[in-house]
């Protein structure tokens, strides 16, 4: 619904500081990031699993910034298409 209201897709990575574990709920996130948070949307049930894979694609060859749920080999396969 948020994407429809904004008129474009909304993406996000897991909520955590670099090198820290992702926050498990909104309260933990608010404690960790405090006043830096401008908007916090909480899913009604906690999401589980590996954090997102983050890839820098601003250059000719993609660069893995953080390993996550999508294996690096799969990322590379998708860039060869």
C-alpha cells in the first residue's frame, strides 16, 4: 500500500548499523538508532531469515557489499544476462 501511495517501489535493507546484527523489532531498532529514525514502519510479525544481499552496481563489475540471502554466484549470473 505504501508503494501505491508513493507511486513507486520502496526498498530497504535490514535495519542495523554496519557490522551489527539486524534489529528484531521496532523497539530494539528505536533503542539502537534513536533520534536518527525519521519514519519507522513495523511489520505485524517479525521477519526471519538471512539479511539482504547488498550489491554495488554503479561500476561495470558488481561489488558485493554484504553477503545475505541471495548467494553471490546467483547475483553474478543475473548480471551476465
